[in-house]
């Protein structure tokens, strides 16, 4: 059996892989691990619990709350709130644990459980392993006044989170018309509210969650509706969140997509000019387009690369004290204001840059010229040999020599599936497609099962 926790909590098909029983047991085990570590010493333990609007989140939230309260933890139920909102309130309210029920950008039938430690940071791998080890263990249950108490937040937490978001910018958004695609997700209220409070004229789509329509052909994974809405409304630009609003992609006034690499580039330059880009460094994963590295180098900004996953971006940022990092998917972390990716925060920062410079998003995004990128997933192969087969490595070296400084090759085994991802960037799409196809053929031949 593999590790229960993935790179972003426990995730799976709700009521099949992720059951009420597992949610309750995970919560009890988390309380025990934190209690044993001394995190609760000297005070009565407290937690906050939030969720996105998925139907399964209702019973999973109830199970998590029951588990924590049965272990003697007082719980404040936040109900529907973005993941970064739960992280923020874990810190702001100085509680011992935050729990979020969400499968982020996944389809509605999935769900997940994510834990935040005091301060709003994700749990370390070692702590997650301890939680997994203690699932289902016998324990001495508290009784009487020692059981946890449960209260439901009536909106104060949501309002405090919106106030925090708006406080991160020092320019009014008055005069900007911004279209917002909320993905029928957790930001359906707070996303538009924050932008309006900051002064923007907001056009909202996909902000009517019914428990079933989250991420359904909308949001950051399906920006087509937003692209049409921006043009139809004559908006200055648009932003799209995913189901739990830890991601943000954008669309300029022409309807063209502005991806996470371009948003990172825009904000890195803004922070560099303001003197807040620590180490003159932007943290991004190996999947970011080479065009981002070139654009940053031209402006004296170093691009620090990590493995794929926001967890690794955040680890590098915390280890080195970097201020900005993210992924091509639009998951950006701005450490001065958040402990995790925050899509609404990203939207506000982007809007503030547009307002402060008086420059269109299209022109701002133009600093990053994306090289054509081709990704081929080669399935049914022995991915364990992808880094050691001599003929495959030779083929990669030949491809890299052919591309030179005008492109790159990335060969990466999937972390969850029996396949190898071949990514090629080149000066033209034709060259990228040709080299990717050739390398994919070598992968199929050399790593055949």
C-alpha cells in the first residue's frame, strides 16, 4: 500500500476512497499526533474547519468536526471558504490546527483533506506520516467537560479574510472592469467581494455553486467562458479561480490567456521595482516555460527551479527566505501575505499592477514570450528506468544539443501513473513537436514493459 498522503493532503473519490470513517479517523489521529508533540500544552486545543462547495464536503466536514471534538479539540466551523482563507484564519485566530475539505481543481466526485499547522503552514511530511501510522489506534477518550465544543462561524471569518486580502494593495482599483470566473467554487462570495471592496467594477460568472457544478467546464481549468465574457463585457481583463481558489489564471482584454508564468513575471518585476523581491529571485518549477527564465534574466532576476508541486516551491521559499514563487498552473505564493497559494490575492496583486502602471494586462504580460511547448505522455512503460537507460539519456543529450540555448528537454516520470512525460520547448512549434515525437518513440522502445 502506498503512502496515504500525497503532495497536497489526502485525496480521492469521495465516499469510496475518502470516506466519512477515514475523515474521522484522520482527524482523531491528527489531534493525537499534535497533542503528543506538545502543540496543545498549556491550553485547550482549538481548530478551524472549512470546505469547498462539493456535496461530499458536507458529510466529510461533519466527520472531521466529530473526530476533532471527540478528541477534545474545540472546533470553529467556517463552512465554504477558499483553502488560503482557512490557512489565513488558522494563523489569524492563533488556533492549533486548520482543516480544509477540497479536491481543488479536480472534478466534483473527488474530495480531499488538507491539514494546516499553527501559523497556517502545511504539515511536514514527517508529521503526516505520524498521523497515518496512528490511524485506528486504541485511545483513552475524553468525557464530560473534556470533549471538544463546536461553534459555527457566522461570517466574521470570511469578512476578516476579505479585509486582509484588500489590505495587501495600496492602490484603488476604481475605473477597472474585471470579469471573474469563480468556478462555482469556494471563492464564489469572497472573490468578487474582495475585488469590489478594492474599488473594481466586477462582472461575475460561475458563482452559483450547487454542490455538483464545481469546476464544471469553468474556472482556471476551462477558461473559455471567461475569455468570451471579458470580450462581451468590454472588461479590462478577467481572472479565473479553481474550485478551492488557490489558483488564478487571467485573460487580457482581447480574450487571450495569461498563464501562471506570465503572472509570476509581472509580479516579480513589480516586486523588484518596489524592492520587495528578496534575493532578486523568483521560485518556479521545472515545468515553467523557458520564456519566463529568459524574461527574468533580462531584468536581473534569478529563476530558482524546483520539482513539480507547490509543496516544493513553498519549501524552497521558506528555506531561502524568498518572497514569490509559483507554478504555470496559476498557483502563486506571495509569502508576505500568505502561507499558501491564494488565487484571490494573486488577482488583487495583478489588478493593482495594472492600476498603478496604467498599462494593459496584455502589454504587461508581453514581457514573457512563451516558447512553443509540447508535452507527450508515454503510457505503459517502466518509468523507474527513465533516468538510467543509456540510449534514452543519449537521445535526450542529442536533442538538447540540437536545441542549444533556444529550447530545452524535460523527461519526467509521473508520480501517480505508469507513464513518462516528455516535454520539449523550442523556437518553433514544428521543431518542438518533431523532437518530442522522436524522444517519445525512444521512451516507448527503451522502457517497454
